């Protein structure tokens, strides 16, 4: 009996070691086939990878879960914005080629602080921040914790208030200490590879996954052990992040545009985008009929128009400030001081 158990245990250990070696090899192969396409900046102990192009008013792009900064390139938003803006798209910590050091959960607040420091180092002052999905949490924390450094927010397919999320439970095991490490290097990459096409189908639904996305997206990147850890931690900290921010939404005093697809299967627009818009007098809501979670692929030109309009508003506010010689309160950008701001429904 003991000998049988020992043999089984030995076989399990050998299989797990073999899987770990195989997955490390796959990771290195994926990174050789898809080397970093941007630049790096060091913020403390964290090396961040980012893409940068263009000149003009700065725009910062923050991607969601699963994908990397290249998501904005594949959607067309990056190149369209770069015609008139200095555009910076970060790989958030643990994604793409950015580090996510051990010993921290890297919450939305921690990521916001890190990226704020990176922007200061790069000489980027008061950008418009565009966040998609989980990236909206980081964008909101940047605006709440560093309001003097953010000119405006464009939030795409965001999650804004606590709701029941069974998918969080399914995604959380790789974030568990010790056990999570074992899973990330053995079983999780294989399971992730099998489920990734279905995941992307749900993200783009009801629209099809674009052919150029299928051809150009590095499918092995989301199933690298390091990025699996990042995605799992982000899933675990998502609900606590909005619970902490929900009571502070009234502090937001800058232009905000909220955008969502009416057929989003990942984050329901009624429960999140419309609810969040109602909490923020002066915000704009743009609902895109028939679009899913990847709304920036459905209407990239609309996002560029919104950013251009927000940029023009910020320039006009600065000019008015110079003429008056008095500091302009951020809230005045959204509504005249003589009357309270009223919620606005954007184009659909």
C-alpha cells in the first residue's frame, strides 16, 4: 500500500516538473517570437514597458485584463490618436513586458501610484487617461489620488460598483500563495490555452473576433505564468477596488466620458455604465448599440473624437484661466459656476 502510494506520488511529481519545464520553455519561446516593441522605464524596483508615438497633448492608454498595451494598437485607437497627440500605452504591471514584483497584490491603487510616478519621470503632464475594463479602475484611482496630474478620463466598458461575479472565483486560484505558484507553472497555462479562444469570443460578442486580432495577437502571452498571476490578482482585487472607490466618486471634479456597448457580456452596461453616469453630474454617457466589451474595436473613431473634444475643452479652459489670471477649478470645466451640473446623455 505504502509502496503504491509512493509510486503514484513520484509519478505526479515527475509530471508536474515536466509541465513546469515545458511551460517555462513555451514562455521563453513566445517572448522570442514576439519581442518588446516599445521602451522601458524604471520606477523603483519595477520596470515598465510602454509604447509611445506622436506629438501634441498627451493621452495615456490603460488596457484591461488578458491583453497588453498592444490591444490599443490592434484596435486602431493608438495610431489614430498619435496623429495629433503624444500617446503612451503602458503594459500594466505583470502584463506584456512589465514587471510585477512578488510580495504585493498590486491593487488598482498601487498600480495608479506606480503609473503616476512613471508619467512624472517621462515628463508627461496632465494627460487624458483612457482606460478599458480593468484599466478603468486604475484610471479612476489616478484621478482620485492624483487629481492634479489628470486632465480627463475616457472610460470604456468599466466595472464601477460591486456585483456578484462567479468568474472571479474561477480566476482566483492562481493568486493563492504557494498553491497558486504550482498552478501557474503546471496546469493553468494548459487550461488557459484551451479556454482563451472562448474568452476572446465572449469579450468581442456579439461581434466576431476580428481576423487581424486572431492573426496578430500573441496568444501565448496571457498563459505565461507571470501574466496568469497578474490576471488572477486583478480578478481577486476587482470587487474590493470598487468598494473602496464607490464612496469617493463624488470627489471626481474633471471631465469624464463613460462608454459601453449595449451587448457587453462581461460588464452589463445597465448595472455599471448607466449607474456610474447617474452618480456623476456632468459626466457624458455614450452607449454603442450592438457592441460588446471590446467597444474600442467597434468604434475606434468615436473614441478619438471624444478625446479630441476633451482636449479642445482643456485647452479652452487653460486659455480662460490665463485671461482671468485666476486658477480654474476642475469642476468649472463641466458646468457653469452659476448653476449645478446636470447629467448628460451622450450620443448613441
